[in-house]
């Protein structure tokens, strides 16, 4: 995947989800967030009422724990909208070596 020299610059792709913060606390907090915000905000903006199933980080946290837990950086999305956002907006990160 990455050479040893640059592997440390890509921690989000080399660590398991639990080690990236998606453990029991995240499951509890995201479940509560989805109960309070049950509709996908992207679908709602298009006039569709679709149940949100994923808590998305609006600005990708890339390991920054302050940004990870900042609820103002969370949005409820359906799986389709989350997958689309991840593959288009969040996929490419500018790396500085």
C-alpha cells in the first residue's frame, strides 16, 4: 500500500476502525445522533424523506480527534449518500511530504 517511509502519513488507511475511534463510544454517540436526526440531509434537500443510517463527518477528520468528536461536523446521511460523498468529496486528500 504505502512504503515504510510514508506509511505514517496515512494512518486512516492502515489502522482498523476501532483504533481510528469507531469503537463502542462512537457506536453509542452515533446511534443517539441518528435518533435525534433521523432523516438524510442530502435526500431531504432534494425533497425526499429517506432514513439516515450513517453519521458522516462533513469535513473528513483524518485522525484529528477534536474534529472527529465535534458534533457540528456531523451530519445524518443514508448509506447511498454517504458512499457517494466518500467516493467523490472525501476520497482524495492532499498529502504534503
